[in-house]
C-alpha cells in the first residue's frame, strides 16, 4: 500500500493559488489528524458546510 503524504510546504504553495482556500495544519498529527483532533476537525467541517 502506498499512502504518500505531501510535505506541508506543498500544501502551502497550493493554497496560495486558490482564492478562497484555507489551510489548516496540525503540527503533531499524521494521517489520523481527524481522529487526533476530532473536535477541532469537526468544527472546521461544520463551518465549511455551513458556508
């Protein structure tokens, strides 16, 4: 299985080219960030869907 993560810098560069994009980085998390930061992640998803 090849589960490749992009470096944070690549995400930062990509978001600079998208007018309404928001980048949220969880410094102490890996692939399971949505479980490691469940409450914060759920809030962000809820805000996104409400927009």
